[in-house]
């Protein structure tokens, strides 16, 4: 009897402990559910706390986005969108930080979003991203109008700016960049010191310049073509740090001011900005082609790229005005052949491409990682 009683006591204690664990789990589940509900309610309440569109990103796209925003604000019942020039990389990072009114709705970019950035977005709950191509731009190397005209090839651009280059002695190896003046590269070039003012790593212009100009130039060298892909990418994309290349920030106006002060320097920025400052800066022909509206539109100019913006689908219909702003940006009156953005230097999409972007604005079809595959 005593043994049976002891068994009942032990069983009762075991059952009690199990019930206690179930109660604790239920309490934790209840607390978690309550916290989730509170977060959802807070987010829902917070969605109405911002009644304007928040846009960050590329300094190249900034002038176009600003003009569209101002016209949109004047012509509709919605507030004028707030736009910040943070650089493409910096803007995409802000964009990917989360969903909700504390985070931007749209990011402008002067290069395409990277798969790693898509993955970062997803880690923060930003799952459905809509990609819109708005037009084309060329990356321009330019000097002050006070300097004589200059022409370069892509291999010369690479030799001027790479951290390591093929040994000029022909030894078949990469060496630290020995070129100090343009004439060191080619006697026909100016004897001026190599001093190039360009964008920082957060800039889409810098990314596109590395891909289009530096890779295009380094591929002319058999030594570099023979490297494995990782070594080749490092050889092509690593910029010198000895004063030949100077990071001038995201403000293209600052580059123009420095070119005025130092006519022997070279600046890097978008064609649209050069077009607006043609009285102060002179473009450098690349491989014999000057950057013009037509040479960028037909693909002859070798350093041209598309411009983008990316939209959080989750914010459409919540933040007021996003749909209307997107339609205005891609409209014929703005982004068409004779639209007001072309007057600012944006090279427009072909009609078929623009109509495809208009359809994407209506359907909000999200970008997939497979679409980013090379």
C-alpha cells in the first residue's frame, strides 16, 4: 500500500511538473502572440503617420527624381515626395532595412541592385521589390574648359587608375602602378600629373565605372585575361590609393568646382550632369567617341548604363501617392523622347521599353533573383 501510495505521489508530482511546463509554454505563446499583435497594431497605426513618399539613393538620378517629385506635388493632391541623395549603395542599404514608415519607399540607383542586396532586403522582411528602368546615362570623364581637349582609350583609363598594372618592362607580372603622369602612359598625352576626382564606393557611378570602364580597359591585357576570375576582378576593380584617384563624395558640383580650381585634373560623373555644366567642363572622348545624347542612346559610347529605381510593393497603397508618382515618372511627358527629363540630360528608353516599364508599374511584378543572373 505504501509502495502504491508512493507511486501515486511520484506520478502526481510528474503530472504537476508537466502541467506546469504546459502552462509556462502557453504563457510564453500568449505573450509572444500579444507582442506580435501589438507590433502589428503599432505598425498599422504608424502607417498613417507619414503622408509623403520617402525616396533615397543615387546622386545621378536625384535631379530627375526631384523634378518629377516637384511636378507631381504641384499637379496632384499629394504632398511633394522627400528625396535624399545618399548614393546608390547607401540608399539600397537604407531601403533594405525594413518595412514601415521609418524606412524609405523608393530607392534610386545608377546601377542594378545586387543579388547580395536582395538577400539583405529579405533578411529584413523586404520581400517584394519592383524594378523600374527610367532611361540611360553615360559616365563621363571631363576636364575644365580651361584645359586643352583630351582623348583617352579604355586601356589608358585602366592604366591611369588601377592599383596594380602589368609591369611596363614586360616581365609578365602585376606591379604597383608606376604611372605618375598621363605622358608616362602615352607620350601623346599631357605631361600633367594623374589626378582623377571620382565617386566613393557607395556610389552607383563608381560601381558602373568599375564594370564598364576599368574592366573594359583591363581586358585588353593578355596577362589579366589569363588570371582566374577572382584575381582578374581584383586586378580590374581595385583603384589606386596613392593620390592618383581622389574620392570627391556624392556631390558632383564639388567636382566641377575642383576642376575649375585645378584645370589639369579629371573628373568622373554622369552625362546628365556634364550636359547641365557644359559651359564649365569639357568631356573626354573615350575610344574616339564623345559622350553625347545620340552616342549614349545608340550604344556607341563605351561607358553608358541604365538608371533604375526600386519600389517596396508592401508600401504601395499604404503610403499615399506612390502609384501616381511612378506613373508620372514613366509617362511620355516625363520620360518619353521629348519629355521634360530629356531636357535635363536623361537619355530616354525606346518606346517599347518604356511601355514595358509602364506595364510593370501597373502590375507591380516583383524582381526575382533569377532575373539578376548574368
